[in-house]
C-alpha cells in the first residue's frame, strides 16, 4: 500500500497532488528514509542519487537529500542540491526555506537576509507564508548582531505571514522582549512606515512609486530599494530617499541606510521628523575609516615567564585577574595568566559612599602571560605606546628585543571610545553607589568632553564649532534628544535646559495632546515631550501602556504619577494595583525599600473595597519581591512562608503565587525529561531557601514553611494532612509522584 495518499498534497512541497507530482519516486524516498533511520546515511544518499539519475529534477528526492546532508553536517553539499532544484523550479517554497537555513548556518545572518529576499521575490504572494519560519529565525539572529530595526522588521514580516501558531507565539515573545528593553533606544524600535507617492507626480512615476511601496510593505525590500533608487532621480521631495533608506535599514545595511535617510533629511527642512531620523542615523552609522581605531593584540616571545609574573605582581597599579583562555571564543585556546593595567593603584575595599567618579582607576589595557608568549591587548588610539613601553621595561630580559607580532582583533569608533570607559571600582562597593558613580561619570563625559570632540556627523567639527556656525540644528538636536533619553533615570543628571542653552540648541517642541495621535501614530521618541497632565483619561492609559510595552521607564513613570492623581478613574478601571506597583518600583530604585513600601501601603488603602480581597495575594507577593531585593534571606523568606500559608486554601491565588515565584527565580519551568514536549516545574530554588531560612512552626492548619520531620514545602492549596499526589510538582529527574502519603519532597501549588 502506498504510504502517501495519491490525492494528498505532495510531500515535496510543490503544492500539487502527489499522484501528478512525485509518486513515481516514492520507492526511492521510502527506501532512503528507512536506511537513514537505521543509521545508514551513505546508503540513503546512494539510493536518492539513484533516483535522481532517473529524474534529476525531482523535488522530493532533492529535498530529502538536502535534509540528510544538513543533518549530517554537510551544508555546502545541501546548498548545491537545493540550488540545483531551484534552477529547475524557482518557485519551490520548501527548497527556498531550506536554502535560507543552510546559508544562515554557513554564511551568517547577513547572507541569510539576502537569501530571504531572493526567496520572497521568487515565490507567489500566497506561498510566502511558507517562508515565515525562516524569516523569523533571520530576525532572531539579527537581534544578536544588534541590528534591532532590521530584526523587528523581519519579525513583524514573519508575524504578518501567519504561518504557524506556535512560531507566532515565539515571535510575539521575541518582539515584546526587544521592545521592552530600555537599552534598545526608541529610534531603534519605532515601527517605521513607508511614505505614499507624493502629490503632483507624472502618472507613470506615480505608478512606479506605488508599486515600489507595495513591494516594500510586503517585505520585498531589495526590489523596492532598487525601484526607489531610480525614483529618487525623478522626485525632488524626500519621500523616495526616505523609503529607500528604510529599505536598506530593514536589510541591515546600516551605512547605506544612514546615507539615504540623510539625503531625505536634507530635503525635509528643520522638523521633529527630521530630528528623529537623524537620531536614528547617529545610532546606526558605522564608524568612518578616519574614525576607526584598531583593537589590537601585540605578541612577544617570552624567555622568563616566572620572572615576568613576579615583576607584574609587584606593581601596585597592575592587578591579577583570573586565569583563563587567551581567546575566550576558541575552545582550544591555551589557559594563561591575565593582568589588568590601571592608570593608578586600585582603591581599598569600601562601600563607595564618599567617592566621586574621577577617583576610580581606569583600565588601560590587558596582558596575558602564557608559557611561551606574552600578549598585550588594547585600543591603538595613541595611548597604547606608553603602556607597551611600561610592559617592556617591567619585563626586562624576560622579553627579547624584537618588534611584536600585531594581530588586529577588531575596530572601535574613536568618537565612541571618547565617551566610554572601563574602570576598576573598589571591592565591596554597594550597587547603588556604583550606579551613582556610573551616572556621574556618564554625565561628566557628556557635559565636559562631548562639546569638544570632532564628530563625524558634524563633518568633524566639535559641537561648539557647529553651534557657532548655526548650520547644524538638526544633528545637534538629535544628539540632545539621545542625551535626554539617556539622562531620564540618571542619579547624577545634567541640567539639560542649561546645557542646551550653553550651545544655543532650542528645546524640543511640546507634543500637543489635542492634535497628537497618542494611540496609533505618535513616534516613541516624542513620548518624552508629551504633557501627560493634559491627556484625557483614556489617552493617558494608552500612553502608559505604550510606554511600558516599549521599555520607556521615565515616560511610564510620568504617566503613573499622573494616573495616581486620578483616583476615582483608576479605581473604576481596576488600575490601582498596576499604577501603584509601578510607582513603588520607581520609588525603590530612587529612594529605597521604605519609600517603596509606603507607596504600596497607599495603593492598598485607596483601592476600592470590592477589589481588595481579590488583589491581596498580588500585593503580598509584590511586597515580598521588594523585600527580597533589599533584605537578607533570613528576613524575607519567613515572610514568604507566611504568605504561602495564608493562601494555602485559596484557589484564586494559585496563578499569582506561581508567577511571582517564577519571576523571583524560585520556581523554574523546565522540559520534562520523560516527555520533552511537556513543561514541568523545578522548585529546588524555593526548597533550598525554605530549608535554610524558612520557619519551622506548627500551626493549627498544619505545617508552615519547612516541615521539621518530612522535607515538604507547603504552599497555598495544600491540605493540612499531607496533600495528595496530584498536587506534587517534581524536580527534573525525579520519580513519578507517589501515592498519597508518600515521603518524597513535594511542592503543593496554591489551590491545586
């Protein structure tokens, strides 16, 4: 009997019925599959090749051959097989998807972007959903390369293809994670849209423009870019250049993207839109050749290893780091001794409360001492020679007189290096003090160093020179917008109005709530300039939600503070806990635990009586989470045990408690080793804490916290007599739950 229904869709992915596509090759495909499943890979490939001799263009056999080659680590051979298929069937979706995968594995994400564009252009619109999975993978890989706008564009394109519910959920998580990351700047995660054809174009030009826009909106960015490049010559306005720049941006071609966007900016005049596009260009522009600084490794042969180690260890301004590989990215790299050269002796261990940022030693370079070589690593920015001379002087005869071998490890921007630093804070410094000192140093560099730097986007003039010339308002405003975003949560903020005034840079215009579309189209970069107190209730809630969703903490904080003044409204909308939890988190960051708990107390008091009982578990767990950040475990773990005991019979508290414990890292969702498709809960973190710090008290309802005799951890929903097997959550590798009354440790989940 045939394994495939003759009237089913062909497994080759052609979209045709099996009977009229690959049925004649079924015996070869089946034999090859059986051989492969029994580990006879070479035999399977031989059978497939026999079939291909009879029908060289057979898609089923070529696809199966490619899959085997991929799984056996032969991607180059797989690519050749897939390209052979596509030369005969250029619209074969499955072959395109596999080829994208092979290119990603062998040539990297940037080549994968180009291959995805080739595939999208080759197949029909109806078939593009078959490429959605690989386009999503391209987007996830672009995140790792920090091509955030391109990553989001690929993720959103994959989402629009609606190819697979499970993958849709993964893409949603990837997008929301990227959007909610505050270090990804608003200009990098804006949902940029393509401009329609401007009015007044000749009919044929307008038609070409509209066609290019359609391609761009469908994700055919390479084709659209080529069309907009030609249209740019026929259109005097900025629309074609802007669209072309966005196409290049979504293709992760940052240098061309910045070039064309700046052409558009030059035609836009001075406006908020021009400022925001210029800010994007400043963020994505790679360093120009004249701005590049080589990050190098200078390597000498070593005569006397012990002598050099002794000399280095005697220096007060050189500290010894942990031993490790000379190249952390090479698994075969030899282990060496590492040293850090500082510009002064390290500070004594302290809390850091009396320090200013200028007192902390800076890292000059790093030195690795192996058995036969010594390597100095740093940026060749003109300061490295002095460090090299110091190393040679310390080494003496340990390093023979010879020019070092120079290995270029990468390049950095001279401009970026001027505004960044690496230092050696004292041991035992408090986290809050390190944050204060970091913000203080960042503010100093912006205020004192930046105005004197020769900057590429100002044509290698300093901001002071460009401001005096009066011809660089857009790039200067764009830079200040970035500084203002950077400074929003600083513990040592710059007086930005005074700083703007010192360079005669105008303030950004306020966003008029009466005319701005807060809900749909307000650019993320403009959120900082909205007068939230003028927003209507519904618009303020949307502003608050968008600010949180897009990782803009200062905007969310301003919205929460304003919502807190509208108590009746947030009470009616069941927003009290959401608003006050956020305000408490902001207070904890700025003023510590006591201030945060005071905000929680206020929120609980103003919450409508009808909501208090329902929200009580969430408030209680939130207080525990706040205390866990600031207090020692012996203080907050017993309080957690009390909360778990309080809600042990409350089914409604189950999900809240579970999610809170997972957020704290005390419960972990892990794959079930016996069934990888299922998820199980690993409670070992919670068990460990409770065993060490939890109370050992017997209450009227049963055992609280850790049982003195049984090893059980009781949480809401457990019965006083020991619970049931259905309530057990077992750690990975554990045996199946025992019958009721068994002695194995278990975690009883609230209400279960």
